[in-house]
C-alpha cells in the first residue's frame, strides 16, 4: 500500500520501517529511534558522561550505514509514494 508521510510517521511511532518507492532497490529505509539512556560515555567528550537521547528518525543508507537524525525534505513530506518495509 502506498501512503503519504503523515500516515508513515504514525507507523514509525509503532515501530515500523518505511521507504520511498524509489529507495527500495537500494535497501534504504527510515525508522524511529526511541529516546534512551546512553552510559559509559568518555567524560572528555562534549556530552561528558551518561546522558539521555531524545527520540529521532534515522535512515539506513545505500551503504548499510545509519544516518542519525535524518530529516525529511519538503519533497519527502509531500510525496505519496511511501511504503512500509517489512
């Protein structure tokens, strides 16, 4: 089923993954990373020690790497070619 970004956003909140129709051949998708406590952080780093992250969207890119904090473009938000990825 093809859907718009508003519908997909609700599906992401339910733990599903989504992709634009044109991304499928590259195994790319987006997903919601829930907020979590991050521990054992080197105290000399900018965050310094333990901290909690906020929920954010991530993307698995064409190289299989995670893009943390992926942002939807206006084209992405207005597109109606979104699919849920199983």
